């Protein structure tokens, strides 16, 4: 069971897929993440990759984000995302897309001028933080002010020498087995 921590949906429970296929971001990591981002989220456009039940995206909406795009490949998770959006009356503020990011995300760059906050929580054993950041970079989903946070297994270190051009990791925070790595795009001009 996942509850929204704060904001207008404080305490609301989210529908979650049964089984072990979805590993929601733990409460300690979510709390810390939103302690960092909270004052900045108002009116922002958010992208949540590997969305699962959407705990990060719905928390963003609860705290004032303008719109969240969820990308998930599982039919079961897509159903939960739709149920959660409806239950929270956030259908107009969400876009839910069934897609496998291994097939690239270029189509999303036509959706808007870039996302302000991108969160990705890929399956720990299948996608590295470097791979996910490369996909985000190739699809030009970020502008020069975008914050990207990738959750990954703390044992799987980031290869800083192989980050996409103009990207840097400026913060790592460990919460049990989970590591949240924060990235910024150092481009001086938007593409």
C-alpha cells in the first residue's frame, strides 16, 4: 500500500499492482526527495518513467505540479495508473502512455517544450542509470533547467565518464538499497 505523503491528496492510498513486479520507491526515499523538491514543484511539468503505480507523479500533483506524464509498459500498472488518476480526480492533469523505453522516447519531445522534472525508477537488474539518462538525452526531453532523478540499486555505481554530453550528476542520496542520483543538463541553450 502506498499513501501520498503531503499536499492536497495527503494520506490518500494509491492502487498498486499485485505481486512483486512493481517495487515502489520506499517511504524514506520519497520523503527525502520531496523535502528537496517541494518548494520548486509548483506549476511544473513532470515525466515519470517506469511509473508503476505512479507514487512519484501523483505526489508531484498533490504538491502543485501542473501536469504529469506517466510512461509504463505493464498492462496491470497502466490500469492502476488510470484508477489512481480517476480516484484523485487528476485525469485532466495526467497523460498515461503504455510504452517500453527500449524503443526510445523521441515521440515525447513533440508533446511539450521539455519536462521540468523527470523521475525514473527502472528495474534494478535491467537498466543502468547511464542507459536511462542516455535515452532521456537522445529524446531531448529536458531543457537546461530540468532536474532528472534516477533511482537505482546503491550497489550499481554510475559510470561518470560515460554520461551523455552536457550532463552531470550533482547529488547522490542513499536510502537502504536504493540510491537517488540527481542530474542536471549544463547546456547553455535549449535545443
